[in-house]
């Protein structure tokens, strides 16, 4: 969890792949004089690197997108250079990792500009988990929209859900908003419904780790409950995510693998035990929000409103 947020996980995996290659080049300098042996060893080494990266986080599809992209570039290079192995491969893969990083920076900005059009003036908005500069390569996804909307003079107040059990909202999102001097108030997750009832909340903005072909969204655990509450109170519920989070190979959100994290993150807050030492806990890190509860999906390739089996088709080929 030193790195979290789907876009950042993807970009970091791309750089991790480059570091895996650098490790090989540093260790195998003597064998590079025999190209066939070197390529064979390189193939198995990078296969192991890719496997390690892909098994690190099962839910965020941006991870797989980035690693697969790096593998494709490696295979393309090998096909065109069958008799040589040099720093040229390293430089090519390093550039691909840089490109993935830069694409996310641009995607965040585009989503922020488009998403801000959905936010009314004097808006009071709510957000969940962390979707800002600490979770992406740019200004953020959902938090990027909030930043852009505030810059346009639209945001009056942001309510930040603490996001138990890992507290990304209170530890990270609130901190980012405070750095930008955006008016922000922290609430515990179980205050959200009552706040929706008693205050005029104009929009709820969240990110996504994986989006199925029908528009179902996997995001930090608690997102589903927030979407249900938003629907009951007739509040627009917006998901902001770049196209690498799209997974058209999965028909619905029921097919999305959900990461199970350590029960200790539920039984403790930081280093403090908050239960009996004999207590057990259940900790799915993500849940799936059905597309019927989502008002619009904001991507760098356009806004899908509402997301469903038919409207998601306009993004095919983009992710």
C-alpha cells in the first residue's frame, strides 16, 4: 500500500518492468556476448518480473494494462533485433514507461476539464477514498475534477469520507485538499447518509480500479453503499476514471476479482489494537457498484451518461 490508486499502480508497474530489465543487464553482462543465450535468459527473467508485478494487486486492471503494454513492446523489439541485445531495449522500454506516465498526466487534466462541466456553481460535493495526485500521475481523477471545479469558482464545500479501514480519505484526500486550500470537512463513513439528508449535496465523485463491459465499477470498499445512499437521496453519482481501467473482457462486475486484505487493518487503527486480541475480521479491499447506480462515467475519451451495455460501446478500443 506504499503505492495505491489504479493509475499510479499501472505507471509504477511499467517502471518496475524497466527496473527488472536493468537488473538483468547488470547481472548478465558476460553472457551478452552470446545473443541466443542472452535472449533466452532475458525472456524467462522478464516473464518472472511480469508475473510478480501482475500478482501484486489483483483488482486494479491498470496494472495489467501497463505490464502487458511493456511486454508487447519487448516482444516487438526482440522480433526486430534477433541477433543483438543492448541498452537500446532498455531505452525503448524506459521511454514506454515514460509515455504511460505522461498519458495519465494528460488524462487527468482532460477528465478534470470535462468533469467540471457536470458540477454546478456553489456546489457542495462528497468524495471517497483518495483519487488525487497521490493516487495518479497527474492532478487526480475524481479529485482532479474537484480541483478544476474549485479553480473555476464552483466548489463551496467538499465533504471527505474517512474511508475505513485504511483511512485514505482522512490521511490523504483531506491533506491534498488542505494543501490546495479547498474548503474541506472530514466525516466518518457512517455519517454520509445523514449528511445527504440534512445538507444539499450536489454531487458525489469517486474513482475506479476496474470497470466491466456493462459499466459496473469496482472501487474502494464502501463505494457501493455510498452509491445506494446517493440514489435514495437523488444525488448524482459520478465515477471518474481513465480508459486503462476499462476491462471489456469482463461482461459484468460479478467477474471482477476482489482483493482480500489483512484483517489486521480492520482490527487495528495504525498500530493501536481496537478489539480483543482474539477477534476476527473480514476485509475485502473493494466492492462493485452496479452501473444502474452510476449517473455518469467520466473518462479522457468522453463522458458516458449513463454507463450501460449499450453506451459503454463508445469507449471500446480506448482502454
